[in-house]
């Protein structure tokens, strides 16, 4: 076996999402150790994927079984690179008073204890280059529902476990992430409908996108999170729910759908040809990296930036088909004029990336006047809102994508960065609001929330003594700042068909910053620097 080939363990492999996970990872060049209960046919399924794959029977309610199975997998393949903790017992949909304690304990054992034991056993066998653990949580572990008791509690535990493991294992180059799926068209969900425990027609009306996910739409998100393109993502829990969590009002999120939507059964034919991608603040730093990434994929990029000469230079370097339009995102008339020019030249906008932003000047609240606060909000929030309004008029329905750049300050504001934190919290809520509104017409949205990234802006803050680079690195579980390319890779993924069931979600690309809730330092970068020097 080539040492270049990566090995992925996938639990619950005989089920709907599990099979899709195996198929997607196999297509990506992995050798798969498929794990499921005895009697599920997991061994035969693994063999159907190819002779280089193998199936293993294991009961996740048994610690002894887990330890023995991981040892067998390690001996068979010689290494372990990825663990996808996917297996779970589904909700019983029983009232709390009718749920047995034994049933409650079993759900916790299989859904939470088993995955934690498995993660520990696998982590011990990952080499110095590290690896990735992808946990399948659930939307039920994030938003509450009646009669989910044990299942929801166990999945909330998986969310917490993901964050704590990410912080513990980061020094060993092991990333830990989680996916929180909404309703997925699986045999388990079909069984709920068959038993009268779920009305799928009502479920679809509650989802802004108007349909359940295909198993492959969960699997492609897991594949991205396990890949090197997600190298700065750890401790993150990503909602893959068709916008379910964004809808918070009485009534229907989507008009009634007759029968089963075609997109729930099979992926629509992807659109061919280059997309028109508008990137605000694309002249430098993260924005520039995003422009370069989309251009490298063959898309046509339009850069809106008030630094017109720099934007024009970036566009020229990308190629003659790309454009730069000098635009001050604080001035409505300039934004409107820029999109009028885009409409005249290209006739449409397929993807908008709202990246432009300015940072606070680290002033005490008593020195922050209304004019100053408004100047930050005008670019970071109001300017983004005007840009998306203008882009919407030119977007295909279905097919358009709006990506908004948030921040770790979206979740954890810093003092005294009041205006910046407020603007980024507003951006994320804006993302969720338009996801709920535009899901029915087929426009997706997402927030990308960077942590500290090595950009000219961050370098200037450090040079001016506004931030302490080493102190920041110690606060990051991964022990270092991210790169602009890390954000660009996230943007490419979220705008792609691989993220086709993600809307209204927030993706933290922060090295684990928002996962750390302990006192003291999250990492020891001084030791890492010393090791690299030696």
C-alpha cells in the first residue's frame, strides 16, 4: 500500500449517510474502513467499493468492541488519517414520561460515549502529521424540539465534545470538526414517516429550500472538512440544514410542494461555463486571495474596491476578462453605479462575496462618537446590504450565492471594538435572514467567519502595538494565524455545488479560537517555533 494513500474510518457505514460518506471518500482516493453493527452487511458493502477497502463489525455501545476494532483497522491498513463518527441511534419520538432510562442511556452510549472512546483510540494511532476527526452531530443538538430528549441531548454532547477535543488535540495536528445535518432523505427518516412519526410534506414546508437533503450533500461537506482545503478549520460545527435554523416565525418557510422534489432524489445538472463573481474589497489581503481562487477555477471576477489602482492591478494580473470598478462601499450611489456597469457588461451576477470592511481604532467607548460608529457600520454592514440588494436583481433564481465575511467577533466580541463586533454580528444575522427569505427561490447564503489571518491589516495592527502577535497565537488552539488562502478555499467550497444544501450557515475558519473556553493559553507556539528551529 502506498504511504500516500489516506485511510478513513467511517462508522454507520451501512446506513444512508454512511454509504454516501464511503462513496465520496473513495472517489477522493481514500481507502475506507467501513464500520457498522454485525448483521448490517457492512463487510459486503465495503467489498463492493473495491478490494482495497474493508468492513468491520462493531457495537459502539461496547468500549471493548471499539478498542478491538480500532486495533484491527490499524493492523490492516497500517495507519489512520480520518475518522468520521457518523453512527447513531435515531430519535424514538417518545414523550419524556414514556422514555425508559435504559433507552436514554443506550442513546447516550451509542451517540456520545462511543464516538468519544473511538476518537481517543484513533487519535492515539494518528502519526505526527496528524489527522482529522469529523463528527456527525445534528440540528437537533443545536435547536430543541419535543420528544427528542435522549437523541437531542446526545447530539448536543457531540457538539460540545467536538470543541473540547479540537482544543486538546490541536497540538498534535489533529483537527476536530462537526456537521449538524437537518432532515436527510435516508432509510431512518423514511421509517419515521412509515411509522407515522413524521409528516415529510410538513417537514419540507418548514425548510426554506423546500426539500430534504440527499445523503451525498452531507458527505461532500464532510469531505471538504477532512481535506487540506480546511486546514485552518477546527472546533467548528457546520449546519447543513437547507436553512431550517434560519426560520423563526409562524407559518411556512416554503410553499407546499407536491410529491417529492426532484432535487431531493438526484443532483440537478450543474451549470456549465464561468460564473460572474463580484468581490468587494478585493484589492488586497483576504479579498485578493478570494479573487485569485475564483479566477483560477475559471470564473470571471469583478472587483469592487475604493483602492481603484490596486484593484485594477489585481484584475489585470488575473486576465483580460476580469474587471475592477473603483467603488467606495460607504457611498450608496457608487455601489449602485458599479452594479449598473456590471449589468451592462455581464448581464448577471452569480456569486457575491461581501468582503470589504474596516476595523475599529481601539478607542474607549467614551471616545466613540455616533459619526465614528456610523462610519464603521456604513461599510461593514450597510454597504454590504446595499451590495446584496443590487446583486439580487441580477442573480439567477435558482442558482445565485451570497457569501458574507463575518469574524470571530461575530460570536466573541472584543473590547473596545464595539462597532466592528456589532457590524459583524449584524452581517451574520443578515445572512440568516436572507437565507430564510431567498431559500424558496433557490439563492443560497453563508457567513465565513475568519479568525486572525496574516493580512496587511493585521500586520499594521501589530506594528502599531494594537495587538500582541505571540499572545494571539497562544490563544489559538492551532498555535498560529491563518492564511488568506484559508478563507478563499472556504469561499470556493461554499459557492460550489458541494455545499448545495448549506444556506444561512456560518463557517468559522479560526484555528479553533471560538472553540476555546478555558482559562489560560490554548497553545504553546513558543515550543513549536523552537522545534521548527531545531
